[in-house]
């Protein structure tokens, strides 16, 4: 594994190379897609991308946690968390990459 992180610039370059838009148009396109996903999640909607996975926001209730270092009980406030569930297509692709290595 290379340990490389994919950035917005990488996505923009990929759109530029594969779709043929200008670099500026590619950057605008990537930003628009990311903004649409962010807006939908902020509104509490689920974002499903076929053959990739599903992003959703779920609510977690408050609870009492424990500081592992001191053992002290600490209240954890209710919050909303982002979760991602990969599609079977993505899971299979990752497994193939690991097996093929």
C-alpha cells in the first residue's frame, strides 16, 4: 500500500484528464459535487452513490463514558456523527486489490 491521500487537487486533475474539461472547469465541477454532498448531509439527508457507498448522518444519544487513563466517569453529550457504508462493489474491489497484492 502506498499510504497516499487523495486530495481535491487529485480529484480535479482526474476530472481534467478523463473528462477533458479545463482545469478551472474541473475544479469548479469537483467543488460543486462536494458542496452538494455536504449540503445534503448537513440537512440530514442520506447520500447514496451507486457502486461506491452511502453516507448518512445519525444521532448518538448522550451517555456516561470513562477516561481510560484515570478511570474517571465523564458525560458524553448527544451528537450527530457521519457514517459511511461501502457498497458491495467497493468492498469486492478492495478485497481483490488486497488478494492481488
